[in-house]
């Protein structure tokens, strides 16, 4: 389960859906108990490349954090940012559960 937090307005909900679908397809959750979550931070460049991928808040379980990072790495590039989105890149905090 994911929650994306960034400066995308409601008008770009379709982009958030595409981003989450791609990351979800690359997410392989380790066999750990329920209630475990980590927060990934990354920037999406205009062309969709993921940069500055890191763990913003650790789950406390190394295997879980590494799996979250792998899902992010495997998801680059994402679709290009929407043309109407004015910034050069988008910072995202993504809670991975």
C-alpha cells in the first residue's frame, strides 16, 4: 500500500496512479510482520528518471528498506512529468507498506 506526498495537484492524479502502478509492479515485500513501513524519498526529473533515491524514514528492518529501494530503482524511468507541471523535477515521499 502506498501514499504519495508531493506537490502534484489534483489535476495530476492520473500521473500519481501511473507512478504507483509502476512502483507497485516492482515491489516485492519481504516476509515481515504487518504494520511495517518505510518512507522513500526521490525526485522525478522531467523525463521520468528517478534521482536522489533514499530512505527518508527507515522501517527498522534492513531487508524491508532494501526491498523498497530496489522497487524504486527498478521503476526508473517513470512516465515523463505532465507537460503542464511547471517544475523541472518533483520531490516525492512515498510510504511503502
